[in-house]
C-alpha cells in the first residue's frame, strides 16, 4: 500500500513501511536563522535502520542528503538510472530530482546527513557532485568520523556549535569530491571484475579467476578485500543477484529459467541463495515489487 508522507511546495514524499521499519535515529538542528538561510548547514543527521520491502519515493525533492550504507543493500533510482549500493557506498539524494530508494535485504543500515544553504548548489556543482547519485567505496576511515562529529554536535549543540557544523559540512563535501576524483581500481582488479561481468552466469572459482589474471589466489583475495571489502565469490554472487532482480522485474520468465540465466542449474539452490541475500524468495520479491 502506498502511503503519502508529505506534500509541500511542489515536492512529494511517499512510500511504504514494513512493521516498525524504517527506524530513524535522527537529531534535527535547532537553528535561528534556519539552516536554509546559512551558506551551508546541517539540517539533521543520524543512523537509519531498514528492512527488505521498505521504500521511499521523492518527487522534486526538497532536500539534499548523503546516505552512507554500512550494512545490506539498497537500490537507488535517480536521473532515470537504477543502481544498487552496498556497504561502503554512498548515495546522494539531489534537490529538485525525482528519486526512489528501496531496501533489498533484511538488515540494512545507513548513516544520513541532510544539508541545506544558499551555497549548497554552487558547491555541489564546483565539487562535481551535482549530478552524482552513487559514490563507490568511499573512504569510511575519513568520512565516518566526520559524520560522528556532526551527529555529536547536533545532539549536544554546545555554544557556537553552528559554525563547526557548517565547516564540517564543507569538509565532508570536499572529501567526497576528492574520493570521486581519486577512485581508481588497480588494473588487475579491474581485469578480474570485467571477467566476472562477462562470465558471471558461468561456473567461476577464485582459483580460475586468479589464473585468468595471472596472480595467486592470495593476491586476488587481498585486492578484492582491500578495494571492494568482499571476496571474489561474494562479488560473483552479488552480481548474479543483481541480474536476477532485474530479470524478475522486467519480464515474466519462470524462476527456474531466471536461475539458469544467472548461473544456477538448481532452481531450489538459487531460491535459497536469493532469500539469503534479499530476505525473501524470488516469487515474493516479484510480487512485492509489482504491488508498487
């Protein structure tokens, strides 16, 4: 069932809750003047718990937010493109854009910072972030402490906290801009990922992938862990599940046929793997999405 959450000034927010989820552990800024009248300022921030089936859509979004995924998988659609985000990825809800965010896994956590201000759009443009939806594998060791400090300022609001908050917002955007420019995968890892993309529906092993790239399995695992935060086989499974979700939504093929197309000879094993990754069976996923 679609629920309208808000509608104001040409912007609409609607979506669906699942039980008690989403759980927003947000703190809102108490500012005078309000955040929108500053050059750059935090509106609210905090941690956000979701579960499979939760979704939100915004029409002509009135907010700008940074959403850092720390667990599980989200699908985000913005500027006409659908992308999936896992741990370490950050997606941006852009002001004035139409967007959809849906939770694909049972236990999905993200950290949210919402910003506003007269300088926000010029800064996003200058930093190359204005038309960006997803930043992959951001430097969490740098970004998360900045989020933590901002959340602490919002909770405590000590004297003159607004000025540090404003400066932190600027530093976060600057760091994300730098992350966007510097993000380059080692050639060996890029080669392995291209091979997985081209052959994900075929039998793949870590040893076979390492041999294709001309490295040891130890080196291959290190590259995947260091740059992607997951193993080669986890990467294969994640890609298979991504294509399976697309096939389930885009056509009426039987689940057995979809399983075969993404590399599973056994439909029961595919369904079990799909449930483990997505929190529901393939048929349940198809039925829920068609209801939306």
